[in-house]
């Protein structure tokens, strides 16, 4: 009986591989059943991971707003592109493809002068804003206690509680011919007559725009400074570097992404500003946005105005790409 039991157990063990071989036979289109089942489970698990991923959930949350914003941006831009290649006459816009509008813009002395002025004002505003914003961001990041930083950021954003138009009007009152500065200097006997250099001048426009976009420059620089590992600064000083050289060699290069972001945030909107040249400049120092308004609304030439707008947008895009490439270069340098 013991011999028969052992023999039966051997027969059972020998039958298991045969059953497995039968289960591995081709199924359907010649693929093993296990492989097909594994692929289905793998694809299902991949789909589940994609659905549960943080990136997919974030994309799902922002997609309605992103689509809405893209439609609002794409519609006027597309209309301007179409208008820029048409001819605007007294009868209306005529269909057809023409480059005459762009030729007028690129060869017109008025458009060239206004574009150069707009780039100059925007560059000066960007330079002044970033130079003034960096010390403020540095002070808040390195010299303010962590529990007080939110209060300082709150105070920085207070000017945005009022409308941009109201702030420009306030600067007009301050810098006007009979404004606060001239009245104060005349009452102190410093000057005998009001200063005209601060009234309807390029400097007054730069001052107003720099104040208007100051917070936009402070915040990205502050965020970039907050990401710097403080141990890098301690290591530089332990190696014998002074605080100034540590700032030049460590802090400033590591904060350049925030500086470049601040430059883009300030440069792009100021080049197309309309209100400040009209109010602070008194209409005597128009920029490219004022030229577009005059062409499209006063002269009723939508085609030429669209061509000017597309040209300005192209120049801004080229400058932005240049700064983005510069930012990538800094990031590559830091990774090395």
C-alpha cells in the first residue's frame, strides 16, 4: 500500500506540467492567454495610474479656465492677424492678401520712432523696477523673521487695492505743474517757479510705471531668494569669502531665474501701456499703444492698426524668447 501511494503521488506530480502546457496553448490570434490577460491588466493599471496622477488631476482642474482664457486671447489675436493682411477703405475691409500694411509700418518713420520710444521706456521702467525691487525682496527674504514675512508681502500688495487708473491720476497730482512736489519746493523756497522736468516728461512716465509694476517684480524675486539653500551662503563664508562676494558669486546667480521672470513680467505690459503716456505724458509723448488707438479709432483704419499691433507683438515675443533662453542658460549653469 505504501508503494502504491508513492506511485500515485509521482503520477500526480507528472500530470501538473501537462496541465500547465495545455493552459499555455495559443488563444485567439495566437497569443497566450496569460500574456493577453497580463496586457489587459497592465493597460488598465496604467490608465488608473494616469487618472490618479497629480498631473492629470491638476490638468483636469485648470482645463476649463485654460480653454476659456485661450479662446478669449485667440479670438482677438486671430482677428488682428486677418485684418492686418486686408485693405481698409471707406467702404470697409476688402478681402484679399496684401503686405502693404506691414510695409507701411516697417518703413514709416512715425511708427519706427514710436516703437523705439516704447522699447526705451519699457527698458528703463524694467531696469528701474528690478533694481529697486531686488533690495526689498532681499530684505524680506533674509532679514525678516519667518512669521513676519507674510505681513510684509501683504503690505507690498496694498497699492493694488486701488485701480491702476486711480494710481496714475495720483501720480499726475504729485508730478503736476502745480502738484505736490512743485508746491512743496516752492513753499520751502528751493525753487522760484514750478519744475517742468517732472511734468509731461519721459522721466515722469518711467517713475509712474516703475511704481505701478513694483510688486510684480518684488514677488518673483522673493520666491527665487526663498528657494536658495542657506547652507550655500554659510559654505561660501566658511571658505573665506566676504558677504559681498558671497552675494555676487552665490546669491545673485541663484536668484537670476526670479530676476528674469520679473523682467518679463514688467517689460511685456509696459511696452503696450496706453494710460500713462496719455495722462502723465499729456499726449505729448505717445507710445505704440497710443498710435494703435489713433489709427484704429480716430482714423478708422483697422487693417493698418492691426499690422502695427502684430509688429509690436512680434518684437515683444522675440525679446521674451531671448530672456527665456538666458534663463535656461542660468539654469544649466546651476545644474552643472
